[in-house]
C-alpha cells in the first residue's frame, strides 16, 4: 500500500510538473511584418517553433533599424537578410554566415509606365531611374557590371509613389510582390515590372543569418529554427497561409487580405520561393556555385575585394543537401 501511494504521488508530480522550458530565440525581420515573411509567421502561429522546442520572438524591422548590427552585437540571435548581408559583414571583419535562404529570387524590380517602349531590362539603359541610396550599393552595382547602366541615370527615390505616378516617363525601383497592386490602382494600365532576378540578379533574399559565435554555440537551435521555418514556408506555398495572414494583419493591417493574397500569388507565380535551387534541393536551399557566381559579379562591380573568401559568408550545414 505504501509503495502504491508513493507511485501515485510520483505520477501526480510528473503530471503536475511544467513542460521542459523552450529555448528563447530572437529573429529580426528585414521590414515591418508583411506577406513576404509568411513562413516565419506561419511557423509561429501554428506551433511549429514551439514543437521544435523554441520560443521565437519575431522582431519587426523598419528603415531606422540596422538588423545586421543588432545581430552582430548580440542584441538579436538571428536576422533576416540577403547575400549582401553576410558578405558586407565579412568584408568588415565581422564573422557571420547565412544558413538558409527562402527567396530564391529577389523580388526587386524596375517599374515603368505602360506604353513607353519598355518591355525588357535592356530598354531602360540610358533612361533616368529613381533609386534609393541603399539600393545604389546593391542591385544598381549589378546593373552597371552586367548591363552597362551608368550613374548619370540615377535620380533620387522619394519612397513615395507620387513622383512616379505624376510622370508617365518615370522609372523607379519596386517589388514584383506589390507593383501591380499598389501602383496599378492609380494607373490606366498596369505598370511594366521588370524582375531583375529574371536577368541574372542572383541575390538570395529572405535569408537567415547569425554570427559564427552563435552558430557554434547553438547549432541544434539553429537547425531547429531553420527546419521549423522551412515547414512554415512549405505550408505558405501550398496555399495554407491563413494563420500567418491573420498574425501579420493583426500587427500591420495596411493593405488587408487583398494585398496579402496578391503578394502570395506573385510569390508562387514567379517562383520566388520554390524555384531556383529550391526546386531540387528543397525550400531554403543554397549552393556553392550560386554564391560564387554572385560574388564574382559583385567583385567585378568593385563592391568586394577579390581576396575576400566568399565561403566565409555562408554555410550549407543546416540544409538538406543531396
């Protein structure tokens, strides 16, 4: 009887005891919450992170937040970036690596009005183009190195649609996930959106990066985060993104469901997430060859020294490679 009582007490204690504590993880987004972050919000909203043993904080970004600096300083565990992010950090002597990339195609575009003789990227050579300061050190360098664009084409980018809408000859930077939805509403015809990725701009986007120190200290956590995020993106691209949409719109309702669904449709239609390397290697995939090719173009543009070791900017260790 004493043994039975002791056994029951032990079982009761086990049932009453709290579950194992989840590992806290902070992940910095590259912008305010939006559809382009679908997989991460899906993983959080549907419990994928929790089932992986993680308590994830998705920290919103904005134009005044330097996410790479917050990750490099240790204020954030991991962040969302692109190929440029870790290449820039490594070039500055900061040891950091990209561990996965969920946009095989960067959504960056150049946008023109219909009926202005613009159908291909080559049609924009020599034309004035409104480009932001940050972008001048990224995709603009690709356009100069690969297609012969020149700095005298540059015009200030106001981060507003007004200058573009007011001048039918205007050309500006944009995103394929929103050009037609946001600019098209105010135009008699949909704008011409030229996706730079279709012309060889191989920047990986919507990536996950962390410092080498964090990766070395917590490889299991990094792997769990990458895998849970991948499952979230798989659900999003299969059309099961309602939980993510509700979570995002609860934080940033701008544009509503219509814009969110438009963005998701563009991601799928343009193969932004499941095209490229992901088509054969799975979502989040990267390859040595593509990193090398991208680095070579940026080196040609003078953005990085040829002596920089591109392999220090990424690792394939957390991806399911064949």
